[in-house]
C-alpha cells in the first residue's frame, strides 16, 4: 500500500484528484477531491457548499476568463449515493442514475475534456452507503495516449472496502506540456486519522504553488450522517 501523502507529493501537478476509501476504525466512508491550477484562470476558484454537495465558483469574478471546464458541481448526493467528479459529468451521472441507469452506463455518454492538446481525463467516483453497508466505484475516461479519435473508458468497483485503505486517481501523471494523462489502475493508498487529520494530510501534501481547493467528507456507514471539510487557498 502506497503512502497517500507521498503519492500526492510525488509530482508538482497531479491536476485534479479523487481519493475514496474507509477510515482506520472502519466506521466511515471517506472521500477527498482536490483541484489544482497553473493558469490564473484555473487558480481563480473556490469550493462552496451547495445543498448536500459543493460547486466551484470564481474567487474574483472580474478575473474569470473562461468558465467552461472549471465551473461545475464536483459533488452531488442522490439518495444514498455520493457522486464526486472533476467536471460537469457529475450532473450527467446524477440525472441518468435518477432515470435508472448505472454509474458506468451514465459515463458511457461522456468522454475526456475537449481541451487539446491535453485532452484531460474525466475522473469520477461513486460512494454507496445504505443499511450499514458500503461500496464504491471509480472511473476514468481518457484519450488513447493523446489521440482524441478514441475514448478509453475504465470503471473500477470496490466491494466491502477494507478499513484504513483507499484508492487514489488523478488526471495527470506529472507536469508537462501537453500534460500526460493518468495511467493504470487507481493507486491503493492508506487512509489515516479522523477527518481533520486526513484533510490536513492531503492539503499539506499538495504542491504549495499549484493547489487551489480541497473537499473532504467522512460518512458514518452505520447511519449515513456525514461531516465535510473545505479548504480554499483563496480564502
């Protein structure tokens, strides 16, 4: 199992990332979502609460250049399911699951972002907490090694997750131009401490220059009650 903080800090620009797992004591379903930015437009954002979920908004609206791809709802809740993604596919998953489609079926209607030459992957997660049981899934939609003529879709499902264990998926392997897409399965990582410890560990591991915002949530598996933390660099 890889140390989460070391994995996050291993590159200056993992981009946007999702961590989903289980707390050390086995009582909580755990997730984190972070965003980073290299341009002024990308860095000019904050997370704000929106119902049971969150959305991004401009920190300084006068400096917002292009809202497409950077203003969206990363987290929404549908019944006993928490949806977390790095784009407006959150709404796609929410709407189509509401109609009876599965997480995977919903994402088959989408592909990577149209931001040539990076073709940023769309990463998504789904946490199901119901009747004292918990499972989750993760997905990535990406170009074929930078070739936008083909979309590669991968879904990973995790039944009966182990205490103190999680999985981490992010958009880029490292900084670069163009940015290289994430490769391989989500990385198996440790989940340590309570929500405040976990939040601080993730935030402190992110590159100081490029990190923008972080969302974390601990959902009590027995009851479905949750706690949320949000950290914005532009506070």
